[in-house]
């Protein structure tokens, strides 16, 4: 009986996407950012040495959009703080390299650290 019960609990791989279609949408957006950045590189709009910086900015923006969409849709809500912080780091690093502000990366680190501290304080005041 135990083996049969385990088989009934197994779910098809496609069910994961049916339960959370946002995951598929944002994975598609990430692929789209890769394709657009590569296209801009091949057309000469972006230098090949800067492609990774544009990709980081695009990926960071997608993380922000995903966090906001998940916050707005209770059915697909997940913890979003990590995505927001990771998005901030990616956008800051990418933008710093695009605009030649590589010496400003400590400012981004300070902003992230303050956001983490603020998040901890909010969780301390309002648990759960």
C-alpha cells in the first residue's frame, strides 16, 4: 500500500507550471532579455564588452517586476524581499559598469545593507 500511495502523490512536471504560471512567464522574459542584448550586440548598438552589464540590468529589472507582480497577486505570492535585493544589486552593478561608475559600487552595498536592516526591524516590530 505504501508504494501505491507514493505513486498517487507524484505529480507530473507540467503541473508545476500550471500551479505557478508566473514562473514560466518570467523565465521567458529572462530568455527575451538575453536575446535582445545579444541582438543589440550583433547590430553594434552595444559593445561586446558591455553585454553582460546590460544583461545584469535587464535581469535585475525582471526580478523587480516579478516581485511586484507576486506582491500584487495573492494567489501567487511568495517571499519577495530576496528578489528585490538581488534585483537592486544586479541593476546597480550593471548600471555602474555601463555609465562608468564602477567606483560607486560601495554605495549600492550600503543601500542593500540598510534595506536588510530595515527589513529586520520591520519583522521585529511586526512578526509574522
